[in-house]
């Protein structure tokens, strides 16, 4: 973790959580990049003797094959050849559990008797992982809903089943909170870093903001002081650079990257009211009322 002496002063009321989680959350508040968030997550894992950490996020909740990114705290190149075999790859914990369920799950060769039946080829993969020090772990499903995505953070180490169960019972909710809050912060930075990762110029960024705001080509051209054809050429350059296919994709990109405000937030600002909900809905029905500000 970062130097505790440089953290903000805490209220006594903030100190009623484990010190490890407290330090992680306070440090998380000041992160400025996805890399910083990842470093904090890995530090928590290493503190609990769970140094092998996987972070997977799919860019489409309905299709896990559209992976947005994979991060590991260790050299995982040995898995590349394994994942070339679709019959073995499909048995990963991400595909079989995290995409469909929200419950954290104990993983690794030590817990194979508690999981679904696996083909021998997948069992061999778990044995190889155990040989490399990844015997048991705790895998936490994650969700990100704009757009809908599924994710997973897994903390693993060289532990027996009994040792891993003790870690889960003692620190499980800390790991759950670290994964959930870390995932949220990571995605926020990751989205904002899109323009840098894809080398989007300042002019292209400005165009994306205008497209995201719903402005048409003629209006954009007038604001930029260029021709409509120049606007369309810049738009085509962004499409080519990002691999997107149309204007709607660019507008969605602008919102996802935080270049324009989410439309639901704008609606709240425009009508000047607060949505108030009280009580528990009956049979899935909820009554709403708006309170004017």
C-alpha cells in the first residue's frame, strides 16, 4: 500500500472496517489511472499471500468472447496455447460461472471436487497451474452496466483447501469489496484513457464530443470553421482508428469514454426534480413520485 502518513485524515467513524480494506479504499480515492488501481488490487492480494491475480472483463455481457481486457499479476503466457483449444478454454471459471452468476466461488485444483464435472484436459490445466503455485483461489464475479459487461477478479495462491477456506472465511468480504470497488474505479479510468490508448488527437476528441452531444455535420462544421466534407473525413479517420462502423457507435463511444454526460443524468438536471421511492414494491410494481428541487 501507499505510505499511510500521506493518506487523508480519517474520521473515527470510518475506522470500523479492517485496516487492509480501509487503506485500500483511501488510496483508491486518489488514483488517477487504471494502472494505479491495478497496483492497489495486486498489493492487497500479495498482503494476503494471494499473489496470483487475474482480472478479466468482457465488453459484451451476452457474448463473453468479446473480451475487453485481461490483466494478470504473473506471467500467464503458458495459458495461450491452452486457450487455443476451444474445448478446454470454454471450461474457464469466467465462462462457466462469472458470466452467469453473482456468487463468489472457490477455485483451483484444491476445489475441483466441489465444481462441475470437468473434462480430463481441463483437469490437466489445473494441475499445471498448481505446479506453478496456483493451487487454490477466490473468484469474484463483477458487473458493469453501461454498456452491460461481465468481469471477474480472482485471487490465488499456493494453498491447501483448508488454508484457502480459512482465508475466505477471514478475508472474503474484504476481497469482495476490493474487487467490486477496484473494478468500478478501474473501468472509470480505463474509459477515460481510451483516447490516449487509441491515439485520438485533440481535434478528433472535440469531434467525438460534438457527435456525442447529438450535433449534425452542418452544425459541427460551423462550430469548427471547416467544411462538412472535412468533418466527415475526420469522422471516417476516427472510425478507421477505432474499428467502429457508424455514427451511432461514435456517439456511444463518446458517452462510454466520459466525453459527454449520460442522457439519464441530463434528464434529472433538466426537469429539476428528484425521484423519490419509499416502501417495498408489491408484485414487482413500484410507484414513483417526483419532488421538485
